[in-house]
């Protein structure tokens, strides 16, 4: 299920990630599913022109 990324969706994803990461006690961020999801959201937001990857 692929949705079009919006600024509002991107902001919500980043806020949720921040909350989850603050709660987390694990130090393996490079292997974290939250990190992977925020990376995917970043790529989608870049493709939609929401953020500039300059």
C-alpha cells in the first residue's frame, strides 16, 4: 500500500520517530526499523518535492 507523501505525513512520521527513539534503550540505531522507516519517508518526501535534497 503506497500513499503519496505529504508534508503533514512526513512531519507526523518524524515526530513519531522522535518519540519512539527517546523511549528506546537500544543502541543499535543502524539496525532499527524506525530508522529504516524514516529513511524511506525521507526518500519519498524527496521524490514528492517536499524536501530539497540539494
